[in-house]
């Protein structure tokens, strides 16, 4: 072979054959070589094989396998070579790393060569680069492995079908349907879909849709399972097939149903809420109009429900509401509607009533049912509701109007002694409308800052000098002009509006006083009143610190006036807030002292600077000896506690003389000055003697 393949070409047939053999060997994409036995020396190599091992076709001749391919490669293939040398056709694959670092996969065939007498002369080496095929097969294997893992791990059922006939499925399919795989393979996929959904599923498959849709399938035991289905067509050269992913959406459907229920029902009592009530009431009224019938609305409110929450806790209150809801349901017909608006307010809609007497009988029945004992934990309890009644079409023709009329009647029932029922009359609603109008105007005033501060001076009884100012808020009412705090502060507290008003008063008082001080006036503190509700709801210390910082007013020029009711709440929050104010340098005074609680322990518990003697104890002095005794006691007690005293409502010189003789520190009232607006007070201060 060596003479045949490596000798120089010679004229004639033999030379032509050798050249052709060389041309063919060097042109094929495979690597080729021949090694003889017993020495395993190379007798032939094409250019690819020689170059692959770092040789030429001439230099590789005569080298052993180990010399030709190197020690490292020899160690790897030696067992294969030895088997081939023993006459075995050996085929194996091996990964090779090229000098540039690229990994290639080769397939090696070692083919033994025998003579006519079956004596092995050597072995052919045929090496093929199968990298691309190897990579493709590896990707297929990896893809199949991933698919296997996904189908085993997922809770989503996966079904393969061709023309609707199931060919395969994963384990999740058997868990979802209850059928073993062999029980579904070969059957139509549509057989397992609920009859009412089969037409939808058939159309989905026939049109080749691939968007998700919802159907219901049947479990082996017969129960229906709502599922979301997504199909995908997989093209093949001989026939397309479909992959269908089936997801159980039972939990999602239950959650949607629960959400829909919650959106229309009260979560505590499971009764219809206001929104659902208005829908049902609208339907009741529509039916009554068509039939020329009548209906009634009962507005039910529990009397003194807050006492239950305050004494027994909110859990007991919730239990009571649930029990009341159940008694209301039991007290009316199935066709009637019972709803909870919130808190302790319920509404009953009576359908198809004949007249007022029917509504009255039902209301009396409900009143009687509530008089029965409720047991909350181990505590027996009786409650009474106040019920207002409105009639359709006598009192109103719309749901909102009927509800408003029944509400007004319920409030009248409360004003009439509670625990009774009242029918609506037009005169009842006037007061309710007035309240709503008052609230609307007050909310607009907050938005527009339609308030103004008046200031009342406080002077020293010792030398008559100005010692302080009290800021008093007024409302610029759009119809009534300036309105005093007695007419809107308590109302604003009940409507949750006191906080924005209080914030405005605090900042405006600080701003105005700083402005006067910049002009050389009012180097005295200004006192601002805080209600008990404000003190509990707001971050008083933080807001005051911010107001002082923003206006530039020094803390010693601000005082806070609190009622005794604030201090009777013996909580750490009260003490912490007062200590924080004291740390700021803000003064603290007790307003209307003596009109609140009798306990005086708070006077030593809290960091208080002064007491304000209420005007009710001053107005009848010096003629009333009891009031004189009270004022005297307050002043002496304050002095012993090293607290200053301020007398309010001082109007006569006689009162001034009495208070001065008793040792009172400061007074305010008409004898000094009525409350003045900023302009008038500025003029008053400029007229003070120097």
C-alpha cells in the first residue's frame, strides 16, 4: 500500500490509479489512515488525518500510532486499538479539543484488514467529525429531558392528540381527571369535556386557535372541574398534532365567587351591603310600579350599641350584630330583604305590603324579637332597636329617597325615647337636611380656609401689663357671617372635621404672633385650645414642632390649653405627649378648671404650668359666697403647687379687686377687652402704656 499511495505518479494505468486514489483520499471529509501489524506503523494517511495530528502525508509514514497521535491521545484510545489489533471492528466516539479551544466530537472506526488466508495484516482508521449531529442529538435529548421534567413536575395536565384522538398525556392529567393514562389514550379528547362545552371545544380545535379559553371537564367520579385550556398545533411532515395544556381553575373560580359575594355582602353578618341593597330595592320598586303595589323600608338602629363595645369589647359587639342579623332574617318573609349598612344600622325592605298596618306589624314583631335575651359569652344582654318606617309610594318613589325618609324617622324614634318605631312625616327630614347642609358648608370652609382668629388679652393683676393672648377661632359663615366656636367645634368633632380646623388654628396663631413680634409687639405667649379628640387623634407634639419651625416662632411664646377630660385618660401616650411639649418649651394650661372630674391627682402627674378658673365660678362673684370659696380654694391650691392662675370671664372692677386680693395672677374678660381680630388687637396693643 505504501508503494501504491505515496510513490510518485508514473505514466500508464498504474500511475493514474495511484494519483486518483490519492485525490479521492484527500478529498473526502473523513480522516483516513492505515496501520500495519504487528508494529502498528503508519503506511498511509490522507492529508486530513496527517494535518489533524500535526504531520504531512510523508512525515507520518512509518510512525507508530502512539508517535503519530501523541502520548495523551494514545492513552485514551489504546484499549480500542488493542481490540482492533485482535481482529475486532471497533467503533467509538470521542470528544476532542482543538488548539483553539473548540470542542469537537469525532466518530472513529477501526476496521481490521485481512489477507486471503484470513491473516490480519493491519487496520484501517476512519475518523468522521460528527460534531453537528452530536450537538443536535444532545439538544434533542436535553429538550426531551426538560419536557419530561416539566411534565412530571407541573400541576398542569398536558395532553397530546391528533385529530382529537389522545395519543399521550402526563401524570398531572391522571391526577386531574382520575383516569389512568391507558384509560384515555385512543379516546376522543372531546369525550371528557362536559356536553354543554363540547361545541365550543370542537370549534376551538378545528379553527386551530391557540388562545386560552375555559371549559368544564368531567372527573372519573362524575363531578365537574372548571379548567382553562390552551392548545397549540405542532406541525409534522406527515400529520400535525396538538398539545393541550389543561389548568384546574377551581380555586380561582371559588375566589371569584367569593369576591363577587364580598362585593355585595357585609363580611360580618353575610347580609347584603348598601350597594346590593340599593340594587334589590330598585328591583322591588320596579315590580311594585308594574303591579301598582306597595312596599316599605324599615331603618333599624340599635340603641346604646357603643356601650356593648366599650364594656364587653368589639368581639362581643360583632357577635351581637350577627345575632341581631339572624333575628331580623327570621322575623321577615323570604321575599323580603334584610341588609346591613354598617355599624349597628340595618335596613329591612318589605315587599308587597297592603298598607301602613302591615309595616307596623312587622316592625312591632322585630321590636319584640330583640327584647329576647342575647347571650354574649357568659353575659346575658337585652337590646332595643329604634325603627323608622317609610312607605312606597306614599312617602317617596325612589330607593334613595325612601332610605332617607326611613333614616329620618329612625332618628325621630330615638328622640322619642328609643326602643320604638315611627312612621316618616315630612317635618322629620328638615332637621336631617339642616345637618347635612351644615356639614357641607363646614367642609367647604375647611377647603377655602374660611376661618379667622380673634385674640383676647390676658393681663397681670399685679401691674396691669399684657402677659398673654388666647386665640379664639371664628367661622366666616356664607349666610350668617362670623360664627363662634360653640356653634361648630363640637359639630366638627362629631363629623371628623376637627383635625384640619385645629391644624389651621395652630399655624395661623403662630404665624400672626411672629409677625407682631417682628414689628416689636406682643412679646407674650399665645394660647391655643386643643380638644380631647384632637389630642388623642393627632401627633400633637410633632405638629406643634413643625408649626414652630415653619413660622419661626420661639417655643416659649406658645401655650396649649387642654380640658381636664384629656388628662383623666391615664395613658402613657398622654404623659409622653405632654413631656414632649414640655421639652419643646411650650406652656401647658388646664382650661375650664373645676368643671370636669373631681380627681386632682393629674395635677402632680403631668407637667402643667397654669390653671384657668372657669367663668362659671367668676361671674357671680363677689356676691356668691360659694363661688368665692371655690375661687379661693383653686388659687391657694395652685399657689401651693407653684402653678399660675388665670381667671376667665372677668367683667367688673369688683371682680378684679376680689381676684387681686386672693392672689390670682392673670385675668381675661370684657373688663380687659373683648376678643379682637388681628387688626383691632394690633391697634389695642399699640395704645398700651409703655
